[in-house]
C-alpha cells in the first residue's frame, strides 16, 4: 500500500512538472533550461554584435486641418524632413507607409495615408527626446493638426 502511494505521488509530481511551462519560475527544471540555453547561445555571432535597444517613431500625416489631403509631393517633403531630423539625431532613419484612421467630432471615420518614420538608438537622452518632441510640435503646427503621434519604446504619445 505504501509503495502504491509513493508511485501515485511520484506520478503526480511528474505530471505537475510537465504541466508547468518550462520558462515558469516555479518550474524546478527552469534553472537547468536556463543554464543549457545560456551555454548554447554563449558566444553566438549575434550576441557579439552591438544592439540598439530603443526605437523612436513619428507618424507623419498626409492631411492638413485634420482631414484635407495634401499633395503627394508635399507629403514627401514632410517625410524627407522627418527622415533628415531623425537621421541627424540617431544616425539613421527608415520610413514605412500605411493607412490610418480616427473618428472626428461628428462621429465620422477619417482615413488618411500616414508614413511612419523611425530610428533605433542605443541611448535616449533628455536632449534627444526634447528635440523629437519639439519637432513633433512643429510638424503639428505646419500641418495644422490637432495632434501628431509619437511613439517611444512601444509607448504612444499624442503631441497636442
């Protein structure tokens, strides 16, 4: 009888270990998995490279006064201006196009082309962030927008 209880308890313990995710801190196998993963990745070519841990994005609208489209050429000028600003602040920048939408005060969907200009950075100091915010405020003013979206490390800010 005691052997049967021991076998049942061992089975339950093994089942519990299997049910816990391997990356769960409460799984006793986690220490082994972390050590094994570290030794596998230790010295990989990717880990030897430097990385940029921050990303800053500005959403460049293609409208004025909230919903009046500007010309393609005018939009490209604003995108080029943002690319230049971000490149000077962070050493480089990329732009990707997309479509955005929002609901106006009359409950209408306003859709517009938007271009996201972004840069990766190793460090974000207060001066760089202040320069980005000042640029976003200028872009908002130039395009007579109610706000311009600025994203830093996955957090969205509305510059109003």
